[in-house]
C-alpha cells in the first residue's frame, strides 16, 4: 500500500522559496505567473491492507514529524 502526502504552507505564511521561484520564472520570460507557493511531496510504502488504518497512521506521522502543523497543512492519499 502506498501513501502520498502533500504538505503546503498555510495561507498567510510567507513563502520565501516560492517568491524566489516566482522571480526566477519571470527572469526566464514566463509571463502570467501571479504567485508561486512551494510545498513538499512524500511517498511512503506501507505494509498491510487496511486503508483506514494506513490513513490514520500516516496522519499521525504528519502530526508528529512530517509536517509543522503550526504553519503547514497536509493532505494524505492512500492507494491500495
């Protein structure tokens, strides 16, 4: 079973890496880009075959380690 975790900064949190990417894209001639926000993508291979248990386990991983829940949101997808 595979879990995919998308971690993004919460709205209102400054994103200096996103701003740097935006500036670089403009410098390369990519017009029409209004804003860039950078996040993280994590794939986790899990044993077992219970998607609900897997989601709960990965959510706990996010709460304890993978995401800084003060400034980041996360979304978990489970593929069985």
